[in-house]
């Protein structure tokens, strides 16, 4: 299993890799899960949580409320009594189990969303769940004893956010994609302007590694290159 460690010892494990990545952040006193993957991965995720987190999840962060990130939220909250964190723009979507709006960003995905977007997203509704903490522009985990914070990074969806760990590693949801070799631009975007502003915000964190929900890690240089191309 792929894992990363920051200089001061925070460990990040990629529990699920494939359709949608799930990350586990462990420190001395906290177990934080980022995203939950689609419903079909539940059994696999449950096993990994038992094995690598001793069946304990204190905090569940949702980078946004799309089904492939939020589907198993209710299961995790009920089983592990985790506190669920989401951006305020998408708390109602999570509560109703609805997918936030998004649009295609290239010819192919534009056609797909215009033809099937609404129907597909309705088919992908999930069991709703209430949030415990709503994040606005920034949420600091220093109070929980963690050198980490959440920032609002919209663009893919209105309530997308990223987790910044130790000013070194960022878990970014769909704010950038790790699937394509030559570009980090996500295939689905609601606001390209917001997206590039969010990239700028991510660059300003000083992080050197960016972990997206789809595909593999991206470097700071790859992000800067695409930011210059699209801003
Ligand atoms: Zn998404």
C-alpha cells in the first residue's frame, strides 16, 4: 500500500486506490479518514480500517459531496462514531444524499454532462448523512493537536476543500486530477476561474506533494506548470 510521511512524523496511507482514493492520516492521538469511495468498496474499506486503524476513525473529512467520495459516510459515522466535516456549500447535499452540480471541462465530458449529466447524477444519489462540522473558508486542526488545516478550494464543485498536512502534503479531492500524464486539469469543473484560484491557494501553502482522489500523486512543479497555462 502506498504511504507518505511528513518530516514531523504524520503518516498518510492510501487505503483505497482505484475508482476513488481514500486516505488515512494518523498522528499520535487522531485517526482521520479523507473521503469514503463508492458503495461497492465498502467491505474492502471496512477491512482496511480494521487492519490499519484498529477499527477507529475519529474524524471523517469529505473533500466534497459527490457519490464516489461520500457514499459510505453514513456507514462510517454509524460504525465508528466519527465526526463528519464538510464545506458549508455542500452540507445540504450530504444531508439529502444528492450530488453537487458539475460540468464537463473538455469536449467529451461536456457532451456527456449535457446528454446524461442530470439523470446520471440522480441515479447516483446516496443515503444522506448530517455533518458535525461545517467548514467555511478555513478550519484549523491545531485545537485537536494536529499541524493540519482545511481550506476551501472550489472549482470542481462549489464546496470542494483540501486538507493541508504539515505544510508539506495536500489531499486535494478533485481539485486536481492524477490520471493524466500531461495535465492535472479535472474533466469535470463548475467554475474554471474558481479552480485556478484554488490552485493558486494550494501553491501558496508551500506543499510539495499533492494527493488527488483520482490517480496518482502530483508534484508542485506539475501544478505550477498547469496553473501558468490556465490562469
Ligand atoms: Zn467530484
